[in-house]
C-alpha cells in the first residue's frame, strides 16, 4: 500500500496539473470506485461539474482536493490506485474507473485502480479538512506536528514501538516499509515496548522517521511493482536505498550481519539481529508474602 512518500509524490504532481482548473465533466466507469459516495454515480458527477479545484492537500495517506463550493474530492489510493494526468488522446487504461475532464482541455485526470480497494468521494463542506479523515493524526512532515505531544503519547502507550508507528491515530503516513527503515537507523527492534523508551530515544526515532520519509519523497517513493506510479506514470526509486526492508539474508549495510525477516501482523518485519537485538522480556514480579 502506498505510504506517505508515495502519496506526497502524487499530491505534488496533482497540484501542478489540476489545481486552479475547472471540472467540465465526470465519468464513472465502475461504481465501486465511488462506493463511499453514498448518493451514487450520477450525484458524484453532477456535484463536481463546473467546480474549480483550488488546491491538493494530504493528511497521512489520504488526499483531498478542495473545491470552490466548499466541498472536497476525497481520495485514497488503496493497494493499487493511480491518479494519472493524461491527454484525452491517450488510450484508456484497462482498469480506468473515473475520468475528470476540464474546461481548458488537456490533461484530463484519470483514477485507475486494478484491485479497486481505493476510491473517490465528495466530502460535503470538506474543503478545509474532510470530516471523514479528521480523526487521523498529523504526519511528521506537517509543520503543525507536535514532537513533544507525539513523544508523550508514544511513551504513554503500552504497546510495541512498531505497532505505535503504524497507528494512524498517533502518527500518520508511516507504513511497514518506512517503519522498518527508521527503526534500523535508530537501532531499535520493533518489539521494543513504547513505555520503556526514554524521551531522548523517542525523539531520535522521530528524527529518523522524518529523515527516511524526506529521502523517500526526494526519490519519488518506493516502487516494488508497476502499480505505484506518480501522475505521469513514472515509478519511484527509493527501493534502491532501502537498508533492511525486503532484504532478508543480505548483509546489513552497517555491520554485515544477515538481515532477518520476522512475521508481523500478517506481514513481515525486517531488521538486523546485531544492530537491533530483540528486547528482553520482562520478568514477572514475585508475589509478596502476606
């Protein structure tokens, strides 16, 4: 699933090509692509026709396009969603779900989604922030993200540090790939209890999360298959810079030990057994005599 760097790459491309333009017509080719827009396809197309897109914004892994009506187009890429800016003369993609044409001509905006887990919807009065995603925490690249608030909330949790990094109500935009990369840089195993992290250690981890995300954004994100592309259909190349993720058995770039893979929440975690030793389990306290 696309994480913050991939979604931010798409956001920047959309801002370049669609912000300030007026929608002429909307075609819905598959109703599942707008299943979260409960009034249906006809309403979705009608409410967008004639509306100007003012900007392209992001909260975590969600995108929203504020409209001059005060509403917004809310978008989530799911597993395989693509928002492509294409000339009208370009052949339709096999999994084209929604097409937006503009009053000033090319390029048009196409939502393509092979697995149909993503989707679009109109958020009423959602131009500032759609209510559907108001519960999602700010991401660490947001200027209003509170470092002190994050550290306090992290250390108050009774969970593992990697689970906390994937908790979108605590910090948004971080997924499996970038959590593993940040934890490797911080020399922390993902199973480290959050309430055993010191304040300075939590701040260092947050700094590495930002560092990894910034580097990935600079390289257009991570593309492990052809499904993740930017608005021009180009793949990111941060996968060439990954230190641990997907590198089971390969030498750790820091110490040379083979990278290990461990099961994690129906997925996999990758780490270095020397740089990131598993935390010792707490010994149960002996019962007091009485």
